[in-house]
């Protein structure tokens, strides 16, 4: 989300984070943990296509609170993976039945 702290990086889209401060990123959960536990002055994100984003950690932390507020985001992190839905399944779909066709002309 655009903010003063990340000005100049708006053009980046559909890009994967490959490394964070030199550590290879395996998944989003790991990336979130690395960012949250970081105590270095700068946050360096190495991306696809040889793109690099460097943010000052303290400035990014302060800006995050405002970004969440402006965009009505209640929490910086989700609660985690959701449980599979317990809603009843469509009988036709679950029984591999073919739905009836309308035969009226």
C-alpha cells in the first residue's frame, strides 16, 4: 500500500520476495517472522528481476500503524490458516451426479 515510507516502489507488482536481509525466504510466514524479529537498522527485500527494496526499520514500523488505519485494516497479521468450511456440500456435486437438464423447448 502506498505511503511516504515506500515512495518510489509503487511500480512493483506481482513480484516474489527471494531474500530478506540476506536470508532466503521460503514462505510468507517465515518472511513475517523475519521482519517482526529484525533489529537491524534497515529492512532489505531482494525481489525477482533483480529488484531491491530497502526501508529504514523504525520509519517502516511507525508508518505501518498509519497505513493500517488509513486503509481500515484491523490487524497487521491474519490469525493464520482458516479451518476447512463446515458448510454442507451440494448433493449433486458430492455424489458426482449429473444435474438435470431443462428439456423444454
